[in-house]
């Protein structure tokens, strides 16, 4: 696969991350009694498979299968896209393995959040900790992974602007992840803090995808224009 083809493929794959955002929005809008609170409710509440009162909050997500499918789709997109992106942006094999390990761990964690979705059966079996571990890996490894990726590509003029943006959102996501682990919502709601820790990963997925597609199309158009402007070369005839 050529570099340009890998770039376009990575962009197309990562752009599918928008599916997760759509599924989350639809699942939240399906809540009616009470309405979903974006600041107070956690994201995983949308994937809770039963109607119940947990820690004093009413949880009832009619579209929980859709939300859990969204987690699994996002995890799959994240893993495949990360493999392609690291091969494209990280030339040194050692650093590529480190970054890729973190990003793949995050993608698998996200996928398992959907598989090990919360519900009364998981609570009854005492296995809710598995869901928490999966979510922690998804958020923690993901934000550290994209932070490291951003720092690495800062050295390359081609990716410097991209690297700055990635470092900024990764720092925000990591800081929010620390607050989430400490269960400190700063008075604005734990659901809001969780989103600040998770959405940088979604932003990286979709933003990188769209950016790579646009970059690939521009380079392809520029290459064709250059070829068109070159004068034809005719073979010379011998005497």
C-alpha cells in the first residue's frame, strides 16, 4: 500500500467514529422519565440494560443496545485506525510500538465497555468491576496514547500543527480522567467530567479521519495538476 493510499484509508476508517456520536445522541434522546442529564448521568448509563435506581438515580435507557453497539463500533474503528495512523506518522519502530500498544489497549477497552455493559445481572454477579476496568483502560490508555503521538509528530513539519492540537486535547482529557478517577466533579457533574475525558478521544478519531481524507484528496489533486502542466516528452530519433 502506498503512503497516499494508507493515508486515505486511515482517514476513511477513522471518519466512521462519527457513528458513535450519533448513537450516543439517539440513545440519550430516547430517555423520557426522567430525561437524560448530560451533566449528571454517566455515558455508560446509556448502555445500562435494565430500568433501575442506582445510587439514588433512575436509569432507564430504551436504546441501550444501540449505545453498546456504538461502543463496540468506536473500539473497532479506534484499533484499526490507530494501526494505520501510527504506521503513517511514527517512523521509529520502537516508539510506534509504544504508541500503538496504548491506542490498541484503549480501543479494546472501549469495545469491552459495550460487551460488558452495565446491568442488574452484572451487578448481581459482582462483575461490574470488569466494566469499570474496561472504561479506565479506554480513557487512560487512549489519552496517554494520543498525547505521546502528538509529542512525537511535533518534530515533523508536516504534522506540527496537528501535533499541537492533539497534545492540547490529550492534556485536557488526561486531566479530566484524573478527576473522574477521584470522583471529583468540581460541582459541575460527574457526567460532564467524564465527557471531558472521553470526547478528546472521539475528537481525535473524527478529526484525524476527516483531516487525513482532506489532506489525501488535496495531495492527489496537486499531483494530477503537476503532471498536467509538464510538457510531453518525445523520443529522439537517431541519425
